[in-house]
C-alpha cells in the first residue's frame, strides 16, 4: 500500500509543479497608436520571459487614465503624450521613478485615397471643400491635444473646430478617413502607414509640443518585477527596432 501511494505521489508531482509554474499575467495599458507595434512586441517579450503572459489593453490615453483612476488592474501604462502621464503621476497612479520616454511620432493630415482635392497646408482646411475634419477629442485624446495646439498657434482653431468630427482615439480618426466619411483627418504618421491603399498623407504638421511617448509602472501593480522588465524591454534595441519598423522615432 505504501509503495502504491509513493507511486501516485511521484506521478502527481510533475502535474502540481506545472500548475505552480503557471505564467503570471502582466497587464499593459497602452495608447491606441501603439496597437500594432505592441502586438508584435508581446510574443517577443513572452519568449524571453516564459513565466509572464502579457495582456494588452489599448485605448485613448485619457480613457486609460480614467480606467486606472477607477481601480482597473494595470501593471504598465504607456501614454501617447506627456500631459496624460503627468496627470497619472499627479494622481499617484504611476511610480515616477520608473517613468521613461521610449518613442516619438509625427502629426500628419490625411485624406481619403480617392479624394479629388488634397490640402497643402493648414490654411487650406478652411476652404469650403473641407466640411468634415476628424480630430481626436482634445479632452481625452492626445492627438486631439496636439492638433488643437497646432491650430491655435496658427489662429485657425475656432474656424476648424466648427467642422470637426470628434474621434475617441486616433484609430477612429483614421477609420473615418479610410471610409471616406470625412474630408480630412489629423492622425499620427505611424497610423497613416497602416492603410496606404485607403488614405494618403497630405502634409506633415510641426507640433509645438514634441510627440513623445512615456511609459511607467502602475502604483498598484501586483507584478512589479515583471512590469520593470517590460519597461526595460521596450527600451531595448530589439524593441526599438520593431517600433522603428512601424514608423516610430527615437524618444
């Protein structure tokens, strides 16, 4: 009987060990414009850290901030602008000692691929032919804040705001243009490259505020070591090469 029980225990031990070694979940909340790049980076990180499974949560940076403020479980937060990360830091939602800039981007104006007219400047957007212009909601979408700052600097915000179609994130603005539902849209250069057969870049826009992406560890993270490793990974040559392939620049 004793020998039988020992054999059962020997067979059960590897199974218990397997359950005990289950991968820990690491939740990464990231700006919508990072979707494609982070989806490619996820398996690379997991291959290097088989004890960790990355769960990606994408959305407008402001919406992700609100989720964190309401107690959503987040381990790493990657924003598309400094302002949103500043708010997260002011609300003690992230560990400021872990905050790093890891990528940059460029603001562009796009039009549907089949558009009969293509604007050459911001002033052109005030012409009658541009009746619907997709702009991220400045209150919660970083690309909207960058856009508003550009148009205010040019003295054009009041006129173009009246023609704006609010987008809840940059990918929605891209979709509006791709489907021909707007005459123009403000997006990041990285987003414009995703649908070259549906949209075309009219011109690039010099933003008063550089488009830089910060990343930080959430203050409530239960996977702090894993979160720190992910932040380090994003700054590694491997991750930077992937980001560059998707059009992101150095921070």
